[in-house]
């Protein structure tokens, strides 16, 4: 089995709609794919309706968290998005993203960048607006040559002139919220070189709080970090997952470049039921 447990659609900051994402997953030879858009489940129904025969969909999300003054991402799977407390937090996360993006556009305008909120919304299309959409607008406006140029101190990188902090969840609370909604959680790319790397002590603490897994095999993880995270996961009784973190065009259509072993997949989902192609959401 080939299992990819981290992918994004145009509902958040991917470039292709959920239906196209599952088609690409099937074409890439995957048996299982998880849709994990940022702070939203709005793509689940479309992905399930378009699911090709032979492909399994794991409905998921990538939650925006904040720990120790740094951004942290937590993957949640197979939970009930209608659980009241969780639903309220998701609404706050999405509204916080919009408010942040609007303020960044205002700051960029003050710096002479000809980007408007209307441009950003047109690029985003989905209900979640993020920095990649602003970066795309800056490229379209001719301010920068490539999206990566936006994520610097000059523009919207961490601490940048036009960057704005936003509402994010405490990861320990996020773990509890997903568990209360019947789901499981995985710490996303804990050793990625994005200024968001976290040490073993954080993973140990999250495991004690109910974390189910840690993303070990990820395109931004060095081989030594992958091996270390797998050993740590084994010691803590966590599932060591692997995934592409595919965003479509910006990441080079890399679905399936890193995958999760069948044993870790079974350990992660337990008795929960993902969606079989051609299935539909029952919630």
C-alpha cells in the first residue's frame, strides 16, 4: 500500500480543487490519501464525491497552533467537525486568517506594493486565505519574481515588515479537541527548516497529552532527522507517518514522494473508518 497523509487543495493554499487532488492521487499510484487543508474541512465533500475506485480518503485538517512563540502545525484525522467546541475554534482560526491577510495587504500597500484585497481573494478562491496567496499576488503585481521572495524580513516572512501574527491554538488544547471529536492527531513536520523546528521534549509532552503520531518522513526533513523521529516515535508508542505535504504547483505536484507504512497507518486510524472510493460523507 502507498499512503500519503498530508495534502492540500485550493480550499486552502493548494492550487487544485479537492476533486482534482484525489484524481492526481490515484494517478500517482496511491492507495490512501488524506486531505488536510489549513483550518478547514470545506473540501471533504467534494473529495469524497470524486473519489476514484480503489482510492481511500482520510478526511483531515492541518491546524494552526502556536507554542513557545513559534508556529506549530498539527494534523487531525477522522474527527467530527460538527463537535461544538472544535467547530467554534475552527471558525475563529478561519476568521483570524482573513483578518491577518487583510492587515498584511494594508501594510504592503503602505510599503508601495500594488496588491489589493480583491486580488488576494481572487487568487485564494477558497474560504481560507494565507500568506501564499499574498505572495502569488505580489508576483502577479511584479513586486517580486518568485513566491519564495515574499517570505523574507523585507516582506511577509516571520518578523517581516508586512507580516502580522494571527490567532492560533495551543497545541495541547488542539490535541484534546480533536480527541474529544473522535479523531487522532499527528505533529506535522517537526524538524522542517522553516524556523518551526521543535525538539524531542515538545514531542514527549504532546505524546503524554494524547498525540497519536509524528510526521517523520517529509520532504523538508533531513535523513538524520527522519531516522531520529522514527526511533523517538517507537519509544513513545507513536505512529511515525510519512507524507508529501503536496500543495500542487508550488511544491511540484509531489503526491506520494513520501509515504506512511501500512503498519503505522493501521496504528494511526485504529477502528475508525476512512472513506472508500466512490464513497460519500455521512456526517
